[in-house]
C-alpha cells in the first residue's frame, strides 16, 4: 500500500521538475540530495493538491437521488468510493476498519498523477498572460532572457536571437572567428542546461593570425549559400557586436600600411 502512494508522489514531483516553465530551466543544477529534495518538495505540493481534490470528490459519496422512470423511480447514489473499498478489502490491501481511509488515499494517489499536467498547463497560461504573450515559444524565450541575466555569454546569445538584424563576432579557442546571427541555443534538459551549443547563421568566417592575432576573413557565406552551423558555447573566447563599416575602415587602413621590412632585407650584402 505504501508503494502505491510513494510512486505517484515521486513521479508527479519529477514531472513538475521537467515540465514546469521555470523549474525546468534550473533542474540540471541539482544533484544528489538536493535533487531528491527538489523532487520531494514538488511531489508534496502535488499530493496536497490531490488530497484536497480527493476530499472534495469524497463528498459525492453522500449524494443520492431518485430518478423517475416508467415503473416508478429508481435510486441513484454517487458513492463510488465503496467500490474502491471493496476492491482493496478483497485483495487484502486494507482491513475492514480502515478501508475508507485506504480508498481516500488511493483516489488521492491517482489524482496526484493528474495534478502535474494541470499545474504546468495553468502556469504556462498564467505566465503568458502575465507577459502578454501568445505562444509557448515566446514564453520560453522570455523566461530564458530572465534566466540568463547573470550569465554574460548567454545574455549576448539571447540578445542576438531577439535582434536578428544585428551580427556578432565570435572568437573561438582554436583561433577561428565567425560573424553571424544566433537563431537558437540549446534547450534545458534534466542532465544539461542551455549553455551547451548554439546555432549560428554565418555571414563571414576566418581566423586570427597566430603571431599578431589580427583577423583574416576567408569565407563569405553570403556567396557560398551555407546554412546554419552549430558551435559550442564553452569554446567561445570573446564575442562582440559586429559593425561592418568599422571592419571596412580597418581593412582600408591595413591595406594602406607599408609592409615592414624583413630582417634579412636590412642586412648588408656580402662582397
């Protein structure tokens, strides 16, 4: 009997952690005892709501009425809990004295599996109404913006998603550089957060010279017709807003500079 109550308790808490629009964003951070406590906390909330609903439905057991028919009338009772009590007693799961309590708890355990779906749906509706949004995708983007406020890298990626006309320069730890617009970042899961990978619509790409660290662009994606590319967030060394006019002015300055004389050219010729 205890297992019948424990399983819905844990399953409902785990469901909330995976699907609640706010909790799911930080679920991957919990490990060990903190994870158990988080699931248990949400399971307790679901079970308390289910218990209240079970108590309200239990009042139906006292409702009965007569329905007239051609032969007179017949008695109708909404006491469905007695059927559960008889089933539990016949399978020796409860005694005759506590069969009513057993039926109440079984109903609460069953409702505990329904509460998470209703709860998460209500939270999505409430948050969309609060932020004046229409779709779940818009809500996810809005919540991500709040969630990444303390992470500069994620904040910049989300800014790029919200302003697709702007382009950003990303310098990677292998000295490659990419210029483009971010269209998507990873979704939070139970084992990882949103700080894993991101999709970029590239505009230009190149590399940094190993000696001078100056940028050399080698690929123009506007001409090559390449699609989105996936990059790892942990490989980002630096990122900044890309301004094409500044880049063009910089290229013009570099082009006008005279190349430095090499050392061997400055040595006197041998006689």
